[in-house]
C-alpha cells in the first residue's frame, strides 16, 4: 500500500472512531445547546459564539466517542452492534484512540478560550463528565442519567457565554433535557438489552424492565412539559407551541416504533430523535425572529 493510501485508510478509521457517518449523536447534543444560545441572546447570538458552540459540540462529542470506545472495548466485543468498532476490533490501538480524543478535546478547549472565564470553568465540568460517563455503566443502575448531565452541559455554557451568568431558566432547561436524554438513550439501550444482560452491563432498559416503554413516554412527556413551559413563558409565541406540538407528534410515532421492543424499531426511534430537537430549535428561532 502506498503512503497516501495508507494515510487515507487511517483517516477513514478515525472517522469511524468518532462516528462521523452517524451525525445523530452530535445533533442530539447540539439542538438543546443552540436553543439555549438563542434564548440567552434573545435571537441570533453572533457568528463567533455560533461557531464556538457548533464546532465545539462536534469536537467534544467526537472526543467522547474515543474515550467511550476505549473504556468499553472488552464489553463491545460481545455486542452485535459494536463488535466491529475500530478500537474493539484492534484496527486502532488504545493509545492512538486516546491521542485522537485528546487532540479533539484540546481543539474544543481552544475555542472555549475565546469566550469568558465562566464558560471556560464550565468546560472543565464538561470534560470531567465526558471522562466519567463510560465507566458509569459499570456501577450506576441508570447510567443514562449520567449521559443526561453530559448532554446538558452545553445549556449553562451557552448562557454563561452570552451573559456571563446562569439564570434559573437555564437550570430548568437542563432538567427538561435530562428527561429527553433518558427517553432516547433508553430506546438505544433497548436495542442491546439481550447482549448487555449477558455481559453484566447496567442500563436503564434493564433496570426498568417491563416498564421501559411507559417510562420512555413519561420521560418524553416531562421533557416537553418543562421545555414548553420555560420557553413558552420567555417567548409567548404560537410558533413555539406549534413546534412543541410537532415534537409531540414525533414522540407519538416513537411509541409506535418501540412498543414491540424490536431492535430495529428501538434503534430507528433513537436515530430519529434529533428531529424532535430540530423542531424545537426551529420554534425557538422563528419565535425570536417574530418578536
């Protein structure tokens, strides 16, 4: 193999490592962060902060994938869906994966340094939870709650970057977002439940047992109620409520997909979740533009 071809093959492995072909993961992280950014700024936050949070979100999610695959490499060998991941299969050595993750995290930190001290401080919390989450699956009955914290840190960071303060509404949005993460990541865990039971992994799907589907729908409901109330009070716009109704309709479709607990249905529901967030973000943007 020629040098150029070897470098291209290596780069392709890195893209697999960070799930570049699966943007649903970073979109789930991005939509609530962008909603918070628009709400904090009362509209378009400016190109500087938009670039910082969009690129930073993608970089940190990619770094998280590297850490997660290293931490789970022994477990992933026994799970159908993850057995061929680059670290698990040995295509990318552990040390190399960690270096890639560190480079990505440092690049994200470089972007955060262009904001303010409060946001920089919160970036350390974001890094800490990114490192902790992969190991929570060994000890916490519902590690999806830990992921919920990791996928919600962008909300207070957005408020901090815009106004150098984190108001009560930001924390209420964090609470609502935690329920959304519990909903879609339980759907994700339902895909691998049989494999996870065999290897002793802890997940919300296993903990909830036969109550998994009702719990997922309850989590969705709490998410939409909290976000609907908080954002609705701030924007008082029919456009926003139309966006909430659109997301609720998607949630109803998710019930159709997951109630039979098939791998295909649960995985499809998980993958479609970013459209729930996209609808809410569109509502925030349009409602702000009409003020």
